[in-house]
């Protein structure tokens, strides 16, 4: 058995419970508009990967 010494401080919750709680919190907060990363600090290799991905028809 993995993690025989691991003793979490909280009881695990089911995915159904998590989904309901998440939906409730999102409804309470409303729409959140997060700004996209501008990409001005990207490395050359990252820029090349994104360019190749776009050329292949992908969207990052």
C-alpha cells in the first residue's frame, strides 16, 4: 500500500461533492475575466514551439 505513513488532516471528498461545491462558488463569484499571458517574456524555444503548433493547425 502506498503512503503508509501519510495522514491527511482532512477527509477526502468525492468528485461529485467537489463539483457541486465548485459550481456553488463559481455562481457566487460570477464571471471572472482573467487576462491572458502577454507572452513578452517567452524564450525563443517556446516561441518556436508555439509557431510550429500554430502551423500544424493547433491553438494554444
